[in-house]
C-alpha cells in the first residue's frame, strides 16, 4: 500500500536541493568550516550552543557529531519539520517550497488517561483507512471492503503518519527499519 516514489526522482531531489540554504531556512546558523563544510548548532538535541552539526553540501549530507543523527535533505525535512518521507519529498520536489513546509497537527490529547489515548490512536488509524482509496482498493481485492466490517472491527491503516505528528519530545528512535 502507498504510492512509491521512483528512486530516480528521490536522487534528483537530493542532488538539486541546496542543503545549506535549506538548513538555514529553518533558522539554523551555519558558518563555513574548512574548504567544503558548514557547521552550526544541532537542532535535534538539547545543546544548541556548541557547533556540532556539520553540513557537507558537495555530498548533500548533514551529521551531528554529538547525537549521531544524519542524512540527506529529505531526511532533514522529515526530522526537523515532523513530516513523513513522502511529504518531505513533496516539499522539496520542484514546485514545492522547502521554506514553508507546514507542521502537521497532533491529533492526540497528551493529558488523557492511557485507555483514552489508545482509543484516540485507534480512531486516528481507523480514519486513515476510511480515507485511503488505495487501502480500500486492497481490501476490496481481498473481499473485505465493507463499511460495516471496517466500522464494527475498527480496522485501521497504520501508515506511520501518526509518529510524524507527535511533538519531537514525545518521540523515540525506532529500532527497526524506517
């Protein structure tokens, strides 16, 4: 399930993105360091004073020497703006504007008890399934595309979008594949 972005398009976006300008557009001050790199404070951990966030524009990569996070332009937008990979790609794709990626609102109330929070998570994924034409088509292929069935059993689509809507302080690193 899910629209797969061609690898050639992903590579094109990574090559064509001015990574230094992108990072600076997020309010991170970068200074030249050496012949090829830029350095500034890392936005992904508490120490925002020490310059330990290195951007290497020729390679299209960034890395923090303290927290160990790193990646390319798409991964920077994913992590910094709290977007899914697909949404981050669309932001950087020509026609998109990287400086104005909207943050997605969190659909959960962190002040409720665990049972209510679990119900909110289930309702979020249930709504994702009901609004996904592609997921519904897959269910139809299996003979399971019935509103009554979906509603009765609260079926959902765990499409990994909820994690990108959580505030950074409430996220944990995944131990599995991204």
